[in-house]
């Protein structure tokens, strides 16, 4: 939602003569953006544009001056867009604002009875926070550059401006190092990005107004480093990418560790031009440090009381190396320590309290807590989290402390994603986090958010993202059939388990990162639109005294489909090993359809359902909510609401 919107009257037709003119400053990057904009508009409308020579330009663009050669935090991203029935004007101080204004124009274009058009409007817009990022982890499952590039396109469409690239972890080191080649040769399974590929990718991101901040996670999450350079480790190994057992960590007590890091960070600082350099710093459990007599002796000799003191010592030395390379150090909230200079940036993933604590101590910060896309939360839950609206009164910040919060980042960790399904785990939910970081704080209407998120989600597919289409391909694979209608009905009403409940390390051991992710849990959306809409419909129906006959007809039609679905799906469940585990949840869905219809019949007749029947349905509904095969049947609760409403309702017809 833009900062300021003033509707006009009429609309601007979008037809084959649509064209764009540029005045003021422009360079090759801006010219490429205009070409991409016209191509995207053509895809959205299906219209090839053939402007007539000498004709007036439909959209006139004007930028005052150039943007920074290396994009900086806090550059002016504002723009003003005016659309009338006869033409449109887009003005901005720099091409960054032009990028955002063109993204807004694409969102305005809609189909009408008379053709495609953009409504007359005046928009004055600028971001609320200067840092609006998305983290993508490429270490657990390698994500090819073409997939990352289309996600950059998606980020630009929703005005995000930082890609946080998590490039190393226990399971993979993904960057070519010419100084220490064993890092990528032994730590990547052969899947890494060459430096030439990275430079091309950085140019692609820069064209779209996106900074790229690299993260090399140390001293923990660093097993992949030790395959090639075991002397960095605090324990003897041997080390494999599959891992298991103790969580390894670098040895912070040896000068050779820092000499290695000096050379490595110097090389990566030359490769990545952004002013910020992320060193990770999270989840160091210290077990290897505890078990190493030399490390314990070092800690005793230096008066260190615990592993937190040792990590603070490591971070102090690391910060000096980062600063020597003219970079600003960013780390997860575990790095927060009063001995570090105020120039560092603290990224909060464990809670907003750490973000507030950092701001109160004078540190800049970023919020990721509440924005973890891999937790499979509904969009509304992400939408409710605000970087400066703290839930605890004790963490209230004054205006100066609030200004230290630079913004936030959504996070897509890659334990359970592949190039095939990563888009559906990020989009379209990521768009609501983008809005929270761009739009005014008072923009909070959830119904409006969902309506606009779904519209944006359709537009993102025109960019080449596959968050909708990939599910169809995966369902066809599972079915082994062209007819996936019954499977789609089931997939539409289930969601994956939430948080980190998919895997139990204690029972199942470490995750096998070479295993295929081709089951129903890997294909379904993190949030079911069908279930959410059905729940809203049932709630309104029940709260209205079960008298809305149009609503009842909609509910009944849906229940009829669900009741019959298991019989239709049964042949696929039998023939596909990938679907056999979904049989119980499919049966539950049909049973819920039957129960819901029975409840409606009782409501129609004004005859309360027997208490014994309702109690039995409650047991079934509770079981149906799962998890089953890692899936949650999201329509069980609203059907149970209908069952409960049938206890004592009078006739309504």
C-alpha cells in the first residue's frame, strides 16, 4: 500500500499504442528497466506494443539524477506517480524511485469491460524502512542462479531491496574461493557459484535496485569449511557434509584461524561490493569448546567465564578484520555484546526483545523474528509483526532508539525446499512482509491484505515465478495421471505442519539432504486459501444465526465435494507410493463432508443433533486435524463449528 493515494476520475486505457518516454537523467540500467517494464506489461495483458512514431508517450518518466554506483543503505527511493485518462507521469529523484513507481504501475493495470486500463490516481510514496530484505539459504539445498534471479524479480515487484545470501553452513559451502579452493572443492558436493557467476548475479540484482549481502556463518554452522581445512576446527573430526553428532565450531583461540579469515574475508570483500558483511554467529552450542583442553586453558588464562565470553572475543577480532576491509559487520542476535563497537548491525531471530536491547544499547538492528517463512505460518501472522511495535511494554523504544531499527528480513531456510518448490514457500506470503516494511504502520487491514496478496501473487507468476504452477506439476507426478482433480481437492485443504515439527532429530536422526522432496507435504501451499475462506464463511453463517441461505448454499456445495472426494481419489491412492500415506487424511475429509451435511440438515429442520453424535464427531474432528503424513487438515475446525451449532438451532427457512 503506497504512503499516500489520491484517487482521480476516469482511467487510462492500456492498448497496443502504449509507450514510454524518458527525460532527465537516464543510463543503460534505467533503459533496461524500462524494457523489462514494457515486457512485463505485455505479458500481463497479452498485448504486443507497437507505438506509432511521433505519437505522444503514454507514460512519461523523469529522474533527477543518477543513483549510487554501489547501492547504499538509505538512498532516496521515493517517487510520485500520476495517472489520468490521457496519460501518466512518473517522477523520482533517482532511478531507484523509478523502479518502485513502475512496479506500482504494473499493480494498477486491470481488466475492464472495455479493455485493460489503469485507474486515474496520484500516488506519493516512499518506504518506511530503508532495509527490506529476504534471506535465502542455499547451503542446505543448492538453489541455482536462474531460480534466485526470478526471486530477485519478485522482490523488486514488491519493493524489497536486500537479498541476504546465506552462502555457507554445515551442509554446503557455495562460493568459489581462489585463495582457499578446498572450501568449494570439498565442501560443496560440486554445487557452488563461480566468482564470474556471482558478479553477473550481482549486476542483475543491482539493475533491480537490490543489494546483495553475503553471509558466511561462523564460528558455528561451519562443518563444510573443515572438510578442506580441518585445522580451523575445535575438534578432531573427521568431518562430512552429512554430519550428525556434535555441532562443530571454529577454534577461536588459535592465531592461524584469524590469519585464514583475514585472507578469506579480503577475497570475499572484493567480490561482494555491498558495505555490509554478515558473519552469522548463531547457535554456537560450545560442546567442542568444552571438550578441548587447550581451549579451556586459553579461556582460564584470559579470565573468560563461559563460552559467551569466548565467542565475544572471537567476534571482536573478527569485527576488526571486517572493518579493515571497509565493511560493516552484521550478525545474528547472539553477537550482541557491549565490547563490540556500535557500528555493527544486530539481526534478531530469537525475539523482539533482543532487537530492543540492541537499540537501547546504541546498536542498529534488523528484525527477522516473526518473518521466518520456513515455519509455514499463515500470512496474517507475519503481517501482525512490526519491527518497532514491541509486544512487551518493557521494550518500548523512544524515537531515537526506533531510528536504529533499519528494517527487517524474511527468511527462507532450505532444510525442506528444492529449486522446484522454493517459490511456493516464499510467495506470495513474502509480499505481506514486504508491505509491513514499506507501507505506513497503520496499514493493517487483514481482509484487504489477503485480497491484494492474491492479486499480487497472480502478477508474480507473469514474472516467471512458479509458486502456483509448480504444485500442479508435482501433483501430476504424484498421481501419474492427467486427471488430478480429486488430488487437487485434497491438496487445497491441507497445510504442512508448522514451526519445526516436521522432523524430530531425537527419533529420526539428522535430516537426509539428499533425499527427494516429492511428497504431498512438499507440494502443498503453506497456507490454504480454500480452508481460510471456508472458515470465514462458516463463522459468519453461525454468528448470523444460521439464517443466510446463500451462505448455506456455498457451504453445502463445498461439503458435497468433500464427501465424495475420497471415492474419486481412491484409485490414485492405491497406485501411487507417493500418495499412500495420504489415505487417512483423505478419508477424514470425506467424513467431515458427511458430518457437515448432517449438521446442515438438522439446522434446516430445526431438530437438534443428538449429544452423543456431536461428541463422536468431536473425537473424529480432533483426530482429523492431524498431523497425518506431516499434514494438517485445515477444514476440520470449521466443520466442527457447524456440528456444535447444530445442538439447538431453530429452523431458519
